[in-house]
C-alpha cells in the first residue's frame, strides 16, 4: 500500500484543529481533521472544487 503524504491547510492555525488533504494515486482526494485522523472523507477533485465554490459563494452572499 502506498503511504500518503498529507498536507495541512494554509488556513489552519498552529494550535487549532487542522484540515489535512492529500491527492491519492487513484485520482481521489482525501480530507481529514487532525484531531481525528482515522476518519477520512474521500471525494473527487471536481466534487471538492464544487464544494469550495459553493462555500465561497455563500460567504459572499452573506457579506452583501
């Protein structure tokens, strides 16, 4: 089994819970929270992009 190299989000602060992400060899994207690394969410890059766009759009709408 290939060992994955997780990256911490640049938006995560040092002393807080961190979001980690990794692109797997099978083309999927995995997400986990540093306080509970055994729980891993798996998605596709396109689905993750759609989620990020939706969150950004909702944030913009709230600030109007």
